[in-house]
């Protein structure tokens, strides 16, 4: 057994140096992309459709995982099992649907925004409404991810045993906001995607380094380790991959994975400008389809790595008979379990790499969200109001949109501090659940106009509004206002407690039905798509 590296408490000068080198590398990358001034909005937001599918696929993974996976996935396997991995079953189905039905239509519209497709079927007002729904939903979802990324930054400053309060998290959120906004400002989507590739490498290097160090601490034969894992989840196996139960409150039960996560996947990859915009940077629809399917497949081993981190953390912290030394924690079995290990047990220098990985995850999500929000604003809301403008003007407006989007994301991340405390959700459930506000309406509308010939401007807008309102009214904090604490067996009580993916699915079905109430579409009467 190789010797265990000597741990160090806190963040040393060498750790700060590693983190600084990482930030410098990002700055250099951003500068290299900024040297070539984008010629127009399509170049700024779509990189001239010249990016390789493999880089886009890695960017999709890096953005969709974020800091939520870095610290949230180990929490799930530390306290539970591996069933979170089964959500990828639904995501694979969703990726195939998107590759076959959505991406070819997006490329035909020849726009920097996927919501151009709605204009060709339901009119320009439906396009603007969908883009507005995206902006609101992305503000909520990415704000939650910025909040998640601020947790490790705050714990570096105050220590892993301290409470996470507004006062400790706010400075970290503001720092992330400034760095991500400044980096995204000049290079456009090309700088975002190539920086995602770098950040993914750093992210995985940090996780694999942690696994290697924990393996060096474990001093037991493999059969003993597997036996402990087989009984470690309150008498059940921590290696369980599939939860076949029909429990609607379970986060990763098989029905939820095969239905609810399909809807979430369609929303995330097919109706969300943030991720869909990446697929439009490939040279054609075939390469775009390849990028989304590849991205989902790459995500499976990536998530498994972080779940493995959680299993090994459970061994080193709760099974001292299997380790060469007895480790103690801060007594918290929440998202800070991995951070606790990083800040107290990882050697100097490697610790800096770990935190760089966390910043990589956080910045990756924020960079892409800022760019996508600006792209949607310019393409769907601004350009139609200024049809006679010079091309470089759109680039300047896009950069202004980046600044505004960055400020709004930072502001909402601050609001997530009390919001998550009120819900009591795990970090992953909280971050994923927030996405449903926009996705309920968007998924219903996109599926309706893709699978049927029904829907009008009015019905599409009504579907977006009703989908949002339904999901908003389904939130626990809202339903608690109408459910007395003494009620434990009413229909409303049971609905309040079901997993958010079922609420999202119901919202999408309602939005689909509302959109389909519109009359049979007559494509010639709809305006042709504008040039992006």
C-alpha cells in the first residue's frame, strides 16, 4: 500500500498558487478567443458553426453537471446509494428524441436562437414569449447553480465546520459573478465551449485525485469493502443502481427515471437555449445530433466517478476498521462531506487542484448561462425591434446583455440562500427542481408544435403561462400554505410530497393540451424566419 500523503489544514500558499494558475489559464484562453473580433451576432453566438462535435459534447457535459454534481453527487452516494445514475436512462431517451425531432428543425431556422422555430409555426409573439420564459427559467436554474458553486468558496474562507449563512456565501457569489461575466464578455460562445473543455479536464482530474488518495487510506481487501457497501445503506446495499419501487416521492425510482427525467431531459437539452445553443455551433444538424447523444453518454461515467467519491468517503469516515487511519468529520452529512475531506485531508497543492475543479464546475455553468441569455435576448427580443441595424451593433448589444445577465444571475443566487433553507431539498434536487419553472411550458409547447399541426400564437403563449403557473403552484412552500400541519392523508398532502419530476411531467402535459387547443396551423400564414 503506498504511503498516505500528508494532509494539511486550511488553504496554503501553494493551494492559492494552483488556483491562481488555473484562473490565469482561463484568462489567457479568453484573450486568445477575444483577439478575433466576431463579425456579427451569428459569429459571436454560434462560433460560425465551425466547432467540432467532440468539443461541444464535452461542453454539454461540463455545463449540465456543474458544481452541483461535484459536491451534490458524493452527498447522494455517501448518504444513500447509486440510484442517481439511473436518471441517465431517461436522459438517453430524451437525447434521441432531441436528435431526431428537434435539432434538424433548429438548423433549418438558421438562427442563433432555438425559439426561431416557434416563429415559423406559431408566429413572432410565440417566439418572444418562449424566449422570455427561457430567460426567466434560466435565471432561476443558473442562479441556483451559482449558489451551489459559492459553497466551496465560502468554506475556504470560514472553514468546513462553520455555518453557511448569507454573510459567508454572499462574497463568494459576488466573486464568481464578476469572474464569469468578465470572461464571457469578449470571446462569445467559442470561448465558453473551449473553456468548458479545459474546465472538464480540471474537474475530472480533481475527482480522480481524490479517489486515489482515499484508496491509499483504505487498508482492506476488496471483498471486505464490497461487503461493507452491500449492507451500509441502513441494511440495504449502497451499490444499488435501480430502484424499482412505485414510490412517487422517491427521487430516483425507475418510473421517475423513465418518465420524469425524459421530460426534464427534453427541457434541458431541447428547449433550453443554454445547452441547445451549443449543438447549433456544429457545422450541420447531423454533427449537432451527434454532440448531444455523445454528451449524454460521456456524462454517465462522469457521474459514476463522483458517486464513487461518495462511496469511498463513506468507507474512510464510517468504517475505521477498513482504513489505515481513523478520520473524523465536522459531523455533517450534507453537501460539505466532500469539501470537508478536501479542506482537511488533501495535501497542499493537490488541494488547490480540487478547489480549482470546483471553480471549474461553477464557472462553466455560469459562463454558458450568461452567453445563452444574451443570445436569446438579442435574437428574439432585440433584433425584431431593430431590423435596420449594422451587424457589429448586435455584438455590442450582446455584450451588454452578458453584463446584465451576469448581474441578474448573481442577484438571484443570493436569493437561493434562504430559498433552499426553506425547502430542505438535497442540493441536486433543489438545482434540478428549479429548472421546471420554465420547462413545464416549454416542453409542452415544443412537443405540441413538433408532433402535431395544432397550436396558435394565443394557445402557445397560454400554454407557457399555464405551465409556469402550474409548476409554481406545485412547490412545497406554496402548498404548505394550504395544507394544515394536521393533514397527513389528504390528496393535496400526497401531491405536495411527490418528486418534482412528476409535477414537471404533469405541467408539461397540461401545457401540451392547452397549446393543442389552438386551431390547425396554416404554415404559409406564419412569417418566415428572419436571418440571425
